[in-house]
C-alpha cells in the first residue's frame, strides 16, 4: 500500500505534518479529515517529494483532476496565502454579497466563483480560489474557511458552521455582515473622536518645538548682554533648561520616551500586566466610560449574534472571551463560562465582575427568564451603540476647549517667562 506524506492544519490553525498509508490520494485525504485535521498538501512519497506548505486542493482526485494535486495559482503555497490579511470593509462586502447570492438560489461554489472573478483584492481573490477548491474536494464551507485563520477568525468560522448545521447559511451570513458593519461603525466613531485631539497635540508640539529651538535661544543671548550676569526669574530658568534639553539632549529625551513606550508594551504582553492596564483604561477619566461602553457593546452583540446563529452557549462564550479586546471583560466572560458550565445562570457572575452596569444585568436577567436572551443582548448592543455615539460627541465637544486652553497655557507660559526679565530691565532703565 503506498505511503502519503501530508501537511495539515488543526482546529487552531497550527501546521502539522505526518505520513500515512492509504490506497489513493482521496482515501488519504478522508483519513486525515477523520483525524480532525484540514489537509493542505497530500503527496505520495514514492512519486513526489514533499514541499512544506505547497498548495493543493486538500482533496486531490486520482489522475490529477480539477481538485488534484496540481499547484494552483502559479504554485503559490498555502502558507503565503494565510500570511495576508484582508480589511474588514472588504470582508464585510464579501459576506453580504455571498449571503445575497445564496439567498437568490445560487449554489455555494457558483457564488464563490462569481465573487472571486469580480474581486480586485489579490489576497482575498487567492483565498476564495483556495476555499472553492477545498469545498469542491469535499470539505464543508466552514472547514475551508478554517484553513485561513488570518482572514476568517473563529467567530466567522463558528457562525458559518452553525448556519451549515441549521441549513440557514444565507441567514447566518446576513447576520454576520450586520455584525461586521456595526462593529466597524463603532470603531470608526472612536477613531473619529481621536482625530481632533491628535491634530491639536501635533500643532501644539510643533509650536512649542519652534519656540524652544528658535525663539528662546535668541532671548537667552539678549539676557546675557543686558543683564550682565544678574539672576533670572525661576520660570525663565525653567523654560531655558527645557530649551537646552530640546536642542542638545533631544536623543536622550526621545530615548526616555521610547523606553517608556516599550516598557508599557512589555508589561501589556504579560497576563497580569495586560489585566491591570485594561483596568486603568476602563477607569480613566473622560475616555474610560467610552472604552467601557465600546467593550459592552462588542460583548453583547457578539454573544447575541453567536447564540442567535445556533452556536452552543459555552462555545459562544469562549469565542466572546477571545474577541473581547479587553482583559477585564475577558475575565468576566471566563467567569460566566465557568458558571454556565456548572449549570448556573449568566447574571450572577456578570454582576460580580463589576464591569457591567445594572441596566445590562437586568436586561440579561429578563432575557434568560423569558428565553429571549439573543434578542435582549442585541437590544443592549443597540442601546450601547447609541451610547457610544453620544459619548464620542460629548468627548469631542469637551476636548475642543480643553485643547485650546492647554495650548494657550503652554505658549503663554513660554512668552511670560521670556518677557519677565525684559520687564525688569525696562524698569531699571526707567529708574
């Protein structure tokens, strides 16, 4: 019996290799799938050398048919395909279009082919080709998506799997597109709130740097000529020292700032450090409430979408925990998962976490009591989407005067510091 060497992905997207005996390539692919893996390369060891990561359809037919062991797309390997990422906007458009095509009665393969031909993004186009080949070789759509974890995350794959199991793939894809659109809308709102303060801070730093590098040294020369060694006011000396640092020790200052940023990033990579940093973010003035509302909206919408799509509650909670984006909320979700696993309700651990406000807890409680938890979670998400919108508007309105005052204070302090010695000189000349 011939031997086949293979490269496959496990459920977490990790690459594994091995060798097995089988009658032919198709049988080998079937055996690999039965082991719980997603084959990406299957080749008979006696006939073809094994190239790690070389692209195959995952289900090659004997004799080198369409789904055979030929390298597609000019021999580009699967690892290269998986290395690219696709923007959320493109992925959302693809999801919406595929849902529409399936709802119109087109078979899945035909729909994928139509979208692939019209796709301009090279990464997504290659990925769709690979998915179509895997589906044609016998993989389910969700299995084919799972082979591309860089493009389709666990939430996407699990929702598609639930839609396949329930025979409502078009409905599930529509829900998924709605989820992606609303998540992107929240992200855009938060980014838009950051644009104005970022611009003002950049302008302020530019003006202050110009004053420190060009203007202050000129005044320093004037003071040395006019005052002839007399002492300067403390504020003036302070500004001059900062000017000296900016002119002559800029590398030291930049190094200190870079070291601080790197230290924070290193702390954020540890489990405890990430938890405490996220806790500080949630309790930060002005922006803390916005971050909390964004986190709650993401949690409720993700969980509600998954449960409504038929994903089991424990599996849905695991996915929500991984996609929460905040370690404090992730810990609260983990506690909810453990509670549900023991047969208890969601409300108690949510309330104990201290992250979720009473209104959210109350609505989740009502949803559990009435058996309409997905609908209630989606209503909470809609409420908090509006809250995020209002919070962004309020923060933008608040930051505008704060930034103007901040800029006026900084520039005004420098100007006053430079004119205080001149006032003293003018007074002595008048006397």
